């Protein structure tokens, strides 16, 4: 089970807990300033649990992660039905969603698309992804924690696990030791 950030970290415009104006309360998610309509990859494997419209968060797609059973929410999404980044949620009686092929109950693997970046909902100021993570379902009500820090730790562990799998020679080569130097040293031992 591996994890990734949805977009490069240098596109983060507002971190978890950010309280700078015009905010009136600490930020409950992490904002990535990806371009409008940009496809959003799942940060890990899971199952889609919710797709709904909220007046504040706009179109939301949430999935439950296989590892730890956490809920990852993506808010202010683009609306597929109206081809609009700021859909107001009306005219969706037919059950249309933010993404044409994605339905509640679908499995997503890490990197699969879970929506497109939009500007829907009254709490959005410009196209961006507002991503959240929580132990309970629903980014409107659940207590959230810092997904950036959480995924940073996951990536660190993944890197460590990769290092362990390397052969001693690969480790030396990663450390910048030239194979030629090792060979010369090995030969000197044989002589
Ligand atoms: Zn719509
Ligand atoms: Zn946000």
C-alpha cells in the first residue's frame, strides 16, 4: 500500500490549520493550486464512499482508504454534467456526478482519477483542490487532520523500505561510491 501527494507540494497555497485573513477559523484541509479541470489522482487505494454537493464545499468526492480505513475528501470539484468549474449543484436530479464514470462503491487504485479541480461551492475563491483526511466520513462534519504531514510520513517510510531492498552494492552506488573504486578494492584483496 503506497501513498502520494495529489499534486506537487510547491503548489500548496494554504496548509492545514492556516488562520490568516480572510479566514475566520483554522483551515480544515490543504489547498493545492492546480489548474482548473486538472485531473486529481487518488492518494492511495480505496473505495468511493460519497459523491455529493454542499453549498460551501461544492462538489465533493470522498473515498475510504484500504490502509487505516481513513476518509479522503476532495472539495470544490468540477461538474462533469454541466462542464462547469462552478456548478451550483442544481439540475442534478438524474444523479449526475462530478465525474462521469465514478460512482459510490467503485474501487480506486492510487493514481486513478477521483475528480477534476474546480471552483464550486461558496467557500471557494478560485479553482483549487481542497483535500481533507479524517477518521470519520464526511468533510463537512468530521474532525480532520493534516494530510500533508500524514502523506509526508508515508512517503518517508516508503523510501526507507526501498532502501532496505537494495543490495549492498546498490547502496554504495547510491551513496556515490563508484563501482570502479569497489572493484579496485576487491581486486586488491584478491591479489
Ligand atoms: Zn452540475
Ligand atoms: Zn481549503
